[in-house]
C-alpha cells in the first residue's frame, strides 16, 4: 500500500479481497494512522452487517451437490432436494418416499 491514509483506504476498498479481509485491513490502517498520530476515521464498511437474505439459485445448489465426493451422501442430498424428503427420511436405507406425509 502506498500513499496517504485515505489512499490506503481506497486501495483496500477497491481490491478484490473478501469482505472479512477488507475489514481487517481497514482496522490495521486505522491502527497505523493512530500510531502515526493522525486522526483519520475509518470508512464504514459493512462486511457482516448486511441484513439482506442470501438465497442461492438452484444451479448453485446443484454445483454444490455435484462437488460432494461421497456418492452415498451425494445421493441422499439429491433425494432430499428433489423430493422434499426430510433429512431422516433421506438417510434411512429403506425409505419409501411415495408414502411420505
């Protein structure tokens, strides 16, 4: 990082880092500015305070399922997703999905 404290803040916010890494970098720059005797307020960055609910798309769920290495576990997850079976019914070996409530 180069430049003034404000420039460092801008570099962090413009980076492709994860939100958690950006939050820690901003805290570090704030501590550095205090060490230098400067009072530069840290920008308000909302890494974990996002109240918007994240709902994955069906294609994201399928990608997650296909990455499961254990074939039996993958099959149980696919059964649960495709049929709406509960976790207990998907795990049960002799589950008759047609009889589910």
